[in-house]
């Protein structure tokens, strides 16, 4: 169960579960994070093609991702291959390498949590749906927290992925850094 926001104070969920960075070269970034921060191994997910809407237009977010563990949080490294429409590109394909892209939160009800954040001044940027049917919403939190806010329901399937990433890190001996499906 995720903790609800504190009533009357903030709609921002309290269960921060992930920090994500945009990187120019995914495998090189994984090696750098392992070498300089001791993180690894990384579960690699190449060429994820996610569709949705942005400003009422069809949206496409084609990217590769690597998932590792950073203390109690998941670290996601993202290499963007294509992001459209152009108005969405600025949010998901930064020109500055290694810049925070988003902070992810588990929520109980995606629509209720998103609406509460929007009412507090965090505009909805886009809604995407993964190939498994999971809805994900991104809101603009750059002014307050320095990145986007990613919201999704912490389903059993999604929490299992988070648990798997944490478990492989716990037992990692420094070998087999990049793990592809």
C-alpha cells in the first residue's frame, strides 16, 4: 500500500519509488554508474515503444531503459530514440546529458492523484499506456522538484519488477552488469 498525501498540505504522493535520468548512451551510462556509484546490475529493456496522448495529439515515446537499485529507490536510465509530437520532446529528450527526467510515485488511484496534483499547479503533460496496458501519467514538477512527476498504480506486477531489481542488486558480485530479457 502506498501512503496517501498529507491532507491539506500536498497532493504529492509520499511513496517516491524511482529517480530517472536521460542519458545519451544507455550501456555507457550503466558502466559509469557502476564504476562511480557502485550500482548494478542493470535490467535492460531495449526499444520500448509506448503510445498515448500529449496536448490532445497522439504521442509516441520510443526509448530504451535500464533499471538498477540506488539505496531504497530504483534508478532508471533512459536513452530516448524518438519522442513525438515535437511539443512533448522537450519533456522527454533533454539536450543536457545525465539530467534528471522524472521522479516516480506509486499511487492507489491514478486519476484521483493526478487531478489533485493538477489542482495544486502541476500540469498534466502526457498520459501513456504501456504494451501491458498500464497507464502512466507525467506531470510537470520541474519548478518544485527539478523533474517530471511520473504516476502509476503500484500493481502487484509492477511491484514485482521493483522487488526483482532490488534483489539482484543485493546479491550482485560485480559481474554480469547488463542483463537483457
